[in-house]
C-alpha cells in the first residue's frame, strides 16, 4: 500500500478536503500488501532430466545472427539494484544534491523532470532470529522549485517474493491471458506494466509543494520467524513530472512503538536518514573497469545504482534500412536477432544494448547490464517472396553466452537447471484466417535452452504479415536471449 504521511503537504488524486475535515496526524501502522488473486491452474511441470547422470553437451544450431535494429529512447530511469542484498540501514540510491548532507558521496545530484521511470529490486535477509525485524523501503521525492509540482503515476507495480510472487516451478511456456501466471516479484511486476496497469492502492498523482518532500512509497519487506530467511521486493513505476524533482530510495528497519511493536517510518524519519545516513550495505562486487574487459579474464559486470538512459527499445526488424519488410529465410533456415547483449557477449556483432548511465556510484556497474525493467517493442513485417506457401515460426530462446562470430548459436542438452529468463511476452499477429490475435505467454527458460514457437504462420506466396513482440526485461533474468525467425521445411506441420 502507498503511504502518504498526513503531516506533509502532499495531495493525492482525490478532491481536497477542507481544513475542518483534516484528521489529526497519527503514527501509521505497519502496512501489509493487498490480498492477491489465486494463480491460474497450470499444467504439470515437465520433468527435468537427471543432469548428474547425463553429461551436458553443447549443440551448435546453424543460423545467421544479426544485431537488433532500433535503439533505446532517452527517458531516464532511476535504477536501484545495488546492493541487491540489504543488511544495513542507509541510502540505496539518492539523486539529491550533496549540499547539507552528512555523506556527500551518497548523493548524485540529478533532478528528474518530464517522463522518467523508477526501477527498484532489493532483498532483505535474516541470519539469526534476532535479525527478523522488518526492513522498510522508502522512496521520497523533493521539489526544489518555487512552484507546486504534480507527479503523475502513470503505471506502477510492486511485489514481494513472499507472499506475492513465490519462485514456483512453472512449465517452460504457459499462456497467460489474465496476468495470473508468474514466478518471482520481478516477473509479476513487469507483467503488470506490460499490460499498462497501476495497482489500485497507488494514487493517480501526488502534488509536492515548493521546497517540500513527498512520500512516493513506504512499504515493508517482512521476514518470517525462521532462520535463515529472506524476502525481496521488486518495484517498477512510470512517472510524469511537470517540474523538477529529486528522488531517493532508502532502507530503514521498522521503528518500535513503546510496547515493542513495529510501525512504519514517518516521512520525518526518512528525511533524517537521507540527510545523515551513508550508503546501505553490504556493498556488491566492484565491476571490472571498462579498459580491462578484454584482458581481465573473468568479467564482473556489477549491479546498478544510478540513473540509466533509456526505458524502451523500439525496433523495426527489416532486411536493411532501405526497405520496410523482413524476407523470411529459405526453408529449413533461420535468422536470429540478439536481445540484451552486454560487453564481451555480442556473438561477434559488437552490439551492446546495455543502457548507459548518466550518474552512478563509483563501486557499481558502468552500464545497466541486463536492462532490467526496460521494454523491448519489436516489429517483424514478414514477407514471403517465394512462389510456394511457407510455414514460418517465431520463437524466443536463451542460448549459451558467446562473443565470437560462429556459424550459429550454442545450446546445451540436456537442459541446465539455472533459469536465465522468466517473464511474460506479448505476441500480436494476424493468423491464417486473417484475424488479429494478441497472445500473452509466460516463459521459463534455462541456460542454453531453445524456445518453443510463439506463433507459426502459414504464408502463401507474396503474403505479408506483421508480428509484434513486446516484453519488459524481467529482474532475475540473465542475458543474452535471441528472437528467431525460422522457415520450416516440408515436414509435417507443427502444432
């Protein structure tokens, strides 16, 4: 639930009350997440082979590998993912000015105005029974101008691992028409944003008065009473501001009432932490310097704490920049387009899709590797220029990491146990009857796993079909992935 502290001049999207109607300030109780709908009844999970008994083998699938057309937009993203594991109170990410702050290096001095996103993904963990005190996560905003600023919450979703979105075992591909199939809070949050949703407890907007603070989020990451235990929260918001605002993401253990019970922190307490606190810990591994990537051996990419540039990758996938169509491959052949490439994993193309950082802490990632929370909006205007009907399959896969130019891409058999992608993909296309279809598919793919068909089209000679693939890259996924267009041979039709 969203907490707006009554003592602060923050106005929600509701009509304002008269002064006589304003209740006296009260200490808010600990807020718990709303009651959630049950998941859909799912088919049984396919049994994994015993990889201890069957040695894994790499398999090369011959195909052309191409860079992904398009580029990231310029919308800034408040990206808070380091430290992922939070064991101490402090500042997770602050774009406030350093002036007047006790720890100047904890503040990046980056104001937001207009469209921007907020992405946050953090975990709380208890090592002993004494450490099960609830960790609160607070996101506060400040208006440095002399005019009121309206902050519209266009879309917003936040979920805990438990009880909201447990990492349950799911089949590798499940239709998800109602958005009730998910595994993990990141999978669930990006699924909501993909559908254009704003959870009901978020207001439509808040207003921050000149020189004042506002509370954008004040929610717990609760822990159970067993040891060890952990819980995580993933949050994604799309926002629009009509004036400058500074944003900070903070971590604080629940203050205690006189009777020893926990309560939510107040905005005043969050402000004090912002002004006097240092960076939260423990700090993640320091990334490999960019000038040492090729010579360092093992690359440490690091986690992100900063302002990334780019919230959406829009790509129109065609033969080249001079035509507006994509010729289907010859029968039995395929072509793949890279998704979420990072330095040293470009399949010989040299394309790095990681969002650049406009501001960052010195011990965190140099780029937003993985592009968590970034939307990929891809169009494939397919055309069959042959004189025969062709069956064309579009799929999404998670091949092995590779930085060399090969004849194809590498997969592994039997399937690895490590999950590389779990999230929902939207597929829009015109079927063989001429009817426009929209399909939401939740995918779970392990390292080196080829994907099943998202759609199969029977295309007559000269036929043109537009296929659109749209998804937000989910937290807890691991790059790279590929989007593949394959023209099937004359074997029996695939269902």
